[in-house]
C-alpha cells in the first residue's frame, strides 16, 4: 500500500469515527446552550465561506461576474422558498445569460 492509499484509508476511518461518535454519545453528553449557539453559528460561517469561495474564485483568481450573479439569483430564490429545480435552473439561466451577454 503506497502513501496515498494509506492516507485515504486513515481519512476514511477518521470520517467514519466522527460520524459514529454522534449517535453513540447522544443523550450522554450535555452541551451548554452557549456552546450549542456557537456551534450553530460556526456551521453557518463555514457554509458561507464555502459558498463565497466556490462562487467567487476559480483557479486562484476571480471567477468573473456571471457565477456570482447566478449564485445571487439562487440565493434569492431559495430564500423565497422556490422549489429546488427552480433555484438550480434560475442560477444556470442567469449565469448563462450573463456569459452570453459578454459579462465574464
């Protein structure tokens, strides 16, 4: 087994262990309300950072205005509780339309 395969196995075992700990410790460990609030806020911050990174960058540089425009439209549609298909199609049509109009 080479180093890459060993690393993949270690990461897979670690991921499975993290997933297993939740059900095993449910009801046994009580977190204070403040820790629960901070965990929820931390999850939101990480998701927003992932969204911003994916929407704004490509290959280490700015991705152009079409992709953030599509993400913005998708965000508004999701906020307005549009069906998932409408959200995806709205983002795709917006990004394609901006690119067709020459907005990079």
